[in-house]
C-alpha cells in the first residue's frame, strides 16, 4: 500500500477538524496515512523532509497549495511527490478550474486509485512559483481589501473587495512584453497571468486556460471610467467580458510587467510595489492526483 502525507492547518476551527477526520478515514482505505498539522512554512518544510512516501495531500485553498509547491520546489522534491488537494479554502479557484469536487469528503474519495497527471507552474523572476494565477493592479487591491472580510463574508469577501477597489483605484501605467513582443503599453486596471481559468472565488476570467497546456494565459483590462466599471463586473459574472473592446487576452510562455510600481496577487499571496516582474511557464513542473 502506498503511503500518503495528509497536511492540515494547525489553526483550523472545530468544523474543519471534523471534516478532516472524515477525510482521513476515507484516505486510510487507500493509503498508509501520515497526518500532520502545520502552521507555517518552517513546520511544513520539516514535515516534508521527514516524509519518505510518494503522495502528499493538502487541505486548504490556493494559498495552501501555493505554499506546499513552493516548499517542495525549495527542497528539490517537486517531482518526487504527487500532490492532492482537499478544498477547504475560501475561494478554491484552482480546484474549481479543474472540477475537483467542492465537497472535501468527495475530493478525498477521488484520490483512492487516482493517477498522477503533470501540471505546469508559473515561475516569477524572484524565485516564487505560482500555481493558479498572478494578477497585478485592481485584482491585488481587491484581495487586500477582502482579507479583513474573509472571516465574516467567506466566499463573498473577494467580490466585495473588488467592488471597493473598483470604486477607488485609478489605472496603472505599465508595459507588457510577451515572448519578446510588446503587447500592451499604457494605463490599465488589471493584468492577469493565469495558469487556471478561475479567479476571485470561481469567476472564469480566463476561459479556456489549462494548467497542463504549457502556456500562460494573459488577460488585460484597460483603464475605464468609474461609471463603466459596474458593467464590467456584470460582464465578468456573465462570462461575456471577453467580448468587450477594453478586455484583451493572449497566450505565451514569458510575460514581463514593467513600469509603475504595482501590487501583485499570487494565489492569494500579496506582493507589494513591484516594478519589473517576469513570469515564465514551467511545463510539467509537478504532478496532481486526479
């Protein structure tokens, strides 16, 4: 029987602990299960260093998966361990984009006999890896505003943050170079470098994005007047935003964002005031249990 490491949040509430108990019970039917609770990168690094099996399953959202894969990369173990995700985060965008069951117990049941499939990563030039998406500008400000509301608003925190950001933020003067060609230059509200299709609690901003196709999906929203931004939000929710003249999409392998300092959101992790960032696709960089 294969062994698997099940990682959960040491600060989880009682409801999540009950869910984790049910998840662990299911996984024991298929694996010799090692359970560990971690509260930060150091504890996670220690747990992964001590584990010598071939599967690791993390319970959480995009941020938990982001941390796990970055630690595995730092340890040189991205290709040693197949990774599973039990959705317990706020938005669970990566899971939604791949149709991983939203119910944690159903997701755990799917890992019994699951195969390991290669997945891409997006690597930033500062060494950080991105699993689902990196976006700069309005989306990062929205995420910052949403953080305080997560405990109360749950999955609605990001849409509420987006409304607040859209009502206050100006455009950002940046230049975008994709595979050596300038694709956009001037004021824009948001730049998205996506590996998966979903963002902000399940909105499909990059329709057709596939985290196993070896490409970054780039989406740009131009600066637009305040009175037009509500219509943009409605179009995003309807999935018709790509029909707009102020929304553009490309695919490529290497995207550079330079110019005015701008905040970036990487799988929910905020990085502030970056003025020269390059994102490069790393094809088949890790393996996901599906």
